[in-house]
RNA sequence: GGACACAUAGCUCAGUUGGUUAGAGCGUACGGUUCACAUCCGUAAGGUCACAGGUUCAAAUCCUGUUGUGUCCACCA
C-alpha cells in the first residue's frame, strides 16, 4: 500500500518539503487562515553575522525558535518569524582586511574607501546567500517575504532617522573623551568590546626627579610623560603637607608640571599610595582630570607611538619608550623598586592588539540625559525600570540581575567607529558648520563624517526597523506591521550578547517607539564539543551543521540541540548524540509506517470519529497517557522547557506507544485498536512537528488529509471515559508483571520454545486481571497457560515471584534455579526499605504533621512491599 | 576585587512549588529477534546526590559555611 522505505532517508525528502512549505505561503502570517481576532505571535530572528557561514550555535537558535513558532502556529496564533542578517561592521571589515592582506598583500588604504567597500561586498554577499540557504536547510519556517538586512535600504533609512532623532533630542552628542583605541584596527572600541588578558608585568616605583617629594608606582612609565598631577588619599598622613602644591620638574629630560591632589578613590595600600595622573591615557585618570580640572597632555598617537616634542622619546613605540625611561631613571638613581605583579592587559576583542586609551573626538549616546518623550527619564533609567518591574522577563531569571547590574554601571555609549564598512554617520561638516541630516546636503562644500556607526546601533533597532519603522510610526502611533507585531513576544538569543545587544535593543526601542521591544528574553547557552571545549575553526573541533544535516537529517540535528539542554546553560554535542536522535526519528518513521500498513481505511484520519464504547484496559491506558502527553508538552513549551517536552514525547512514542501499545495491538487485534492507533498517530505528528518538522510532514502526507500539517490544530485532550476516571486495575501493574516474567525467562536462559505455566494469586484484582490474560500470555512471555485465582497458596518448592500486590508461581520443563545472589540482594534492599518506611509510619510526629494523602500513600506502599517481600522469600526457598 | 552558575550512575545530563526504593540517553553485561524498525526488542549491574552544619515529621531540593570547576563584570595606578 505505502511505498515507505524501512529506514527514513532524510535527504530524499527535505529539500522538496521545504519548497512545498514555501509554496503554501503559511510562513507568512498574512496567509494564515485565521479569524481577525486571532492573537499575534512574533519573533525576530537574531541576524547572523555575514562574516562566516552558520555554526551549531546558530543551529540551536533556529531549532529553539522554530519549535516556538511551529507550536504557536498550531495553537492558532498569527505567527511571524522574521528573518535577517547582520552586516557586523567591524567583524566583517577585519575578516575581509585580513583576507585581502593575505591574498594581495594590501591594506585598506591601498585600495581607498570606494574600492575597499566594493571588495567587502564581493566577499560578503556570497556568504550571506550561503547563510540564508543554511537556514532553510534547518527547516526554519521564517517569513521570507519580510527578509531584512541591517544595511539594506529600509534599515539605512531607519538608522539615519534614528541618529537624527536622537541628535535632536540631545541624546547623541559629539565630544572629546578618552576612548579605547585599537592602533591596529585604527578605531575606537566600546567598553564591552575590550578583552582583558592576565599577564605578568613589572611595577616600577620611582620619583620623577630628585626634588619631587613623592615616589609613585606604575607599570607604564612611558605614559608618565603625560602626567599632570599626583593623587593621594585625603587622609594619608604621609602626604598631607604636599596636597594642593604644584611642582615644575624635569622628568628624564622632559618638563612636567605636577599638581598634588587628594581623592578618595586612591588606594593607600597600593604601591606608594600615590598615583601619577595621566589624563590623556587612562580612563580613570581622565575622570579625575575632569573632576579637578587638570590639563591634559597627549603623548601617544593613534599609531601607538610616542608623539612629537618629546625629545629622544618621539616616534618610539610604547615598549621602546618604556625601556628607555627605565634606563634613564636608573642612570639618574631615581628608580626605587622593580617588582613583578600580575595585571590585566586590555586588548582588542577582534585582533588582540593592546588597547591604548586616547583622547579623541567621537559621537556618543548619552545614557543619562533626561528625555522628554520618556517622561524625563534617561535611557539608562528607563531601560533599567522595564526589567526591574518585570515588564521584560529574562529566562532563566538569574540573567535579570546581570542585566540590571550592567545597566547600573552603564557609561555613555561611544557609537562612532573609524572603519569604513558600516552605516556612515549622517553628519556633514563645512568649516565650523555642522549638519545632521537624513539626506546629504545638495549644496557643494560639505564633507561627510568619515566614521561609521557601531554595529550594535543598527542591530539595536532590529525589532522595529524590520517592522517598517520609521514609515510605520506617524505622530506617535504605530501603523501596519509595527502596530500588528510590535512588541515582539520573545527574543531568543545567546547569553553572551545579553549586554552587547539585548540592552541596546531595549534602550533604542524605548526611545523610538516608547515601548519595550519584547516581553521575554530567552537565553540559550553555548554549544560545546564532546569534551566541553568551545568549538572553533583553529582547534578544528567544530561540527558543521550542514554536514551533520546531510549525514543524519535536519530533524535529528534539531532534536540533538533541544534534548538534554536547559536554558542559559552550555551544552555538549557530539555525533553519538545526533545519531541517537536520528534513531528516534527513524523510530517515529517506523511507527507511522506500521500504523499506516494496518489501517484498513484512511478515512479515519479525516473524520476522526473515535468509537470508545468497546475499549480495553490497555486502550484506556494509552489514551490517558496520550492525554497526559498533550498537556505536558503544551505546558513545557509554554515555559520554554524544550528538553522536557521532547523527552516526554520520546518516552511516549518509543516506550508507551511502540513497545507496549503497538505490541498489544498485535495481540488484541480489533477495529477500535486501529482507530485509536490512527488517532494517536495523527495527533502525535502534530505534537512532534515543532521538533522534527520534516519526518512528520512526510508521514502526514501519507494520511491523506487535506489540511497542511503546518496549520494543523494542536491536539485537544480527549474525553475517555468520564464515569471511570480511576481504573480498577492500574495497567502499570500488568506491565510490571509481564516485565517480571520476561526477567525470569532471561535469567533462566529460556528458549522461546520452552513454555511455562503460570498461576497468579491476585486477591481483589482477580476479576480485572482475568481480562488481561491474553496479554500476559502472549506479550513475549512464553506462557502456555495463565491461571488467575483470588486466594491461594504458593506450592512448596515452586518457582515463585511477586509484583506489587500479586504473587505468582511458575511450572515448566527445563526450569533451572533462579539467580540466588540477585534475589538475596533484592530481598535485602526491600527489607531495608520496609524497615525505614514502617519506622516512619510509627513515628507520631509524622502521623500528626504530614498531610493525610501522603500517609495513606505510604501505608498502601508498605502493604504492597510486605506482600512482595513474602513472595520473594518463597521464591528464594523454592 | 564583585557577581553568577555548576558539582547527581563509567560519560552527557534531567530532576518543575521539599513527599514512591533519585531518573533518562549513551556506554557496559546477559538474553532475544527475520512477518514496522539491528537506526530493533527484553533484562540487569552501577549513585553516601562534592563536603560540613542547620531548618523540617520529611532535604538531591530550602538556609549557612567550606572545597573544586566554569563564566561574566569591574579593573589596580
């Protein structure tokens, strides 16, 4: 009847299925057949950088988001998942510069701005195409009609508009400040783009000159050429007499003017307790200088070299100048002490070059300026409040604290970068005149600011720039897509960019549209290799998601990134895990194949009428299990517990359904069973779809149902048998009984041909159990006859056993002795457990304080255990 | 220096608000199996839940401290 192969071949189906999904149009919320009042559900895809093809971290992101999207689509939401990519300004420029230098030995200055940018696009556009293709291979149900790019025309417009708006509000300003400067990238870096490397350094203690009273300590003597003050603690008795005095002195041949100031920030116990203040080359010193109105002397230039007018030091590198100064100090007898300490060296997070703090004219976003449209609050306070008050929730919750702490310490954000690839700042100069405008001035003579914007400036606008802002924002009102889909439901991203990206999105959304960009932030961890190492190209331990998809199928790759993973925690992934997920996919495949092969009439999939008048214990059991599954999976998905959802699905599918119910159906063959199997298969496919969309779609196509699986409704809990919520006999007991018989057969190495006769003493359950004789006899138990009696004695010397409240004994040929050691072990364990439990049940405090249902439960448990122990003892004696 | 997380079976990890004899996958051992699936089925072994206290009738779970591992933030002149 069906042509399905014994093993699922993902490659054979995936590409064609994706094309059909695209053709259906259901990735686009506008095409979903929904009533107008249907609620919206939006996720914007965190745009991957176009520097490189996707890695497994991206694959994890896609698996999680697509699971959310497909679940909500099935739930009847007007679901939008909006795709895009990020130009990743500095990262991209570095990658391309490096590549060009390796291939052609030229720097960007050799090409010039226009030609260099042309080269960047030449490199990057094919990568972008690859990325989009990879996303499709994962099966992501993104609305491609709304595809965006952080540097496409609409986003360029949005960025310029934002800049101008912020400038008009006075939030963006230009100012001179000490910034983190990378001499290699020739650009500023934001505070959080600076990495720290621990290193051993020499701390030099010396005096500037013989006539200067206070020795100071530093690891960077060369910057001392720019000192304009020495700071001490106000209460430091050693230096009281000098505070406020100014000295003119000669420092290694260079003139310095040093004022002695007092500030509480100085640590009395470090070094000599006195700090040489270098306003131009240290951020903290610069802040001191602002506070005490100190002059600033610049001694290091943008290439990291010592500047002019510094005599013998001019033009030297910082390291060479340091050596020379130390030599000079030694010569003059001013060097007091050299000691080795560990300290942190600031380096560029992109290229690892040592950062030079330099004063420079840059553009900033003020985080402290009160903003009228935010009710007088600053970006910082507004963005702080929305998290503090719970308007935005972080999952896991602990990240709220990290966010709040970061916000609390936030300084003005330097947004100008001295690189070429990116959004050029929309500011033009003509002499002293300055023009901030969305469009270039038409009159001649204006020169545009050569700098570009920090990449997070454009990605910070991602939730609303992708929904048509600023066109969809008129007179303080949202229109079109912006009105329909903003705020988005959830931002799903890696915890590593919580501060870099998430915080900026919140600030920019509050500024632009006066509302939060999303209600929830779900943060996933990193994907590590099998040994817990970060995957990286240089280590060669990275797994390529597309290669994995080709080997095991997209469904398996997706599952492996969801199972065993908890929010905010890193996870390890190796091929064995993907393989086991592939096996699960194949299991579902075969379940589908089998059920399809035994269904006499596929009409059941369409009309869906279940006749439940003639159900057996097993039927009701599996339907209840399935009901529980529906509730559990829904509940887990609502709470972002993907792993638990997938595990619940796996346990039901593999164990309850395949290992038990399908096997039962082979014995208790009936029309009801076919119908129940059909019902479960159909709805199970819907439940699995968020996790493994491809294989479920292939099987769905075999059902002969007209509706598309993409929009098939999430299953409802089925009413099974209202008058009997509680079964007389728990089916679990039947399963345990069968398991025990199998165990005995296995221990005795019995061949299937060796039949046994079994008698079960079932007490009050004798009648109910009698109905299940056929199952007990035939479910791979190898029993010739099964007799069930209510009361009786286990005959002396027979092979006996017990399960829960049942005792049983077996007779048969070729029965060898049972495993005594194992039995004794079991008896010992059970005895200990019984002793513990009876002690508790005799404890008056437990009886008076524990809730009644717990006590009752414990009591039944004790009775059952005691019966089981008795049976085990008889078995041992036989 | 500040903060956060983690420590549970050989390995990778679950364990929801305290309440069955602490679970799963992989691995291991034993047994089975051609009629949906060897990408299969059954059974078993294996854990002082890092350590020490405390709260409670009851702690892997809550509190305090200790040790170890990892991450983030700040940054030392």
